[in-house]
C-alpha cells in the first residue's frame, strides 16, 4: 500500500500541439498565453484525477510542459495512468 505522506513530484506531459504553438510565440503576450494555457491544463488534469484538497500544485513549468505537485505515492500512481501524462517522478533532493 502507498504512503499517505505528501511529497514533491514532477509531472511531465505528453506532446501537445497547442503547447508547442504557444511556446514558439516568443513575445510577451505569447509568454502570457502559454503560462495561462499550461496552468489551466495542469489544474484541470489534477482536478479531474485527484480528490479536491488532497494535493497542492506548487508550480507549472512552461519550458517542459510539466508541473510540481505535492501528493502521496498512491496519488502519483493514479497520475501515472492519467491521459496525457508522460512521466511522474518523485523529487529526490540530494543532501
């Protein structure tokens, strides 16, 4: 059975044509559109996959179409099987 302790995980998404289009627009408005698009996309994925209030998204990463989220091991396994998710990896901090 998975741990109930929340830890930081990186979640990276599969190829997304709209993300690539927005990422290629290298002006201020394009950056704003991209940030808005991926933040909404990541929020919608989490809301449709995990229980409300059971996770905390830390940030969306525009450069790689991914995000950091605080979840437990069981939730990480659920995200691994979610449509559009490529990789879910625990943040292993090096001391």
